[in-house]
């Protein structure tokens, strides 16, 4: 809740998207792009593939040679599914969390559990308030999928980050990009 309120506040002040939500339907909902319209303008829904292609096209035009992208759940799988086809289409070397690297990848591997909570404690500790979780270990926090978030630490989040960065480094190195 604390993080959601902070994001809502940023979306009203910044000239960036207030948020992007990709669902299993293959549609993406983006909040308004400008701060002055954030309260009056309804969200826009477009196919995820259209947004993905527009981003890849812009990255290619900007001179990028390679892109590593990741998501969470369905968006992770959707990205990794057709990397070769998109590489050909956009002339970029594309990487993601494929079956080849999944066992070593340590970012966003659960839902609001130890992994994600630890990552947030490392990245933005002010957004994490473990006191909001039930104190009794016998009471499982609602919406959590994975190891107990009450065991999360910033140190574990840093280890997860470092392991995932190493995966990207290894992929880029093997591709001759480093």
C-alpha cells in the first residue's frame, strides 16, 4: 500500500507513464503520460505486442545493439517466447529469462514473498514495512506466493541482484557484446 501511494504520487508529478499493467489477456493498460492529465484522462488499453514492437523499434533507431528484458509471470514468458523472430525483425540481439538461464536468475521469482521483498529492501527500503505483515508465523500473509516475506533482508536482495546481473553479463559475454 505504501509503494502504491508513492507511485500514484509520482504519476501525478512526473511526465512519465503513471503505470503499465500487462495482463494475461495480452492487453496492456497504460495510465496517462502527462502529469496535468493524470486525473482527467482515462487509461488507454493497447495490445502488448504493439507496445513491445514500438519500444524495440525505438531502441534499434537509437543505436542499441542488444536488449535484455524481463517481466513478472506472464510478461516474462511472453517476452522470452519469440526472441529469435524479434531479433530478425529489429536487428537486435535480444535476451530474457529463458529456460537456459532460469535456474540462475534470482529476480522477481515469487509474488510478494522473500525474493521480491528482499529486492525492494535493497533497492528502495523506504517502501518496505514488514510491520504491516501478521506477526504470528502461523498466519500466512494474504497474496504471498513463495517463501515467507518476513525472512526478507536487504542483504539477500543484493545477493539476488548480483546473481541476476551475472546472468546478464554471461549472456552478453557469450554473444560477444562485452
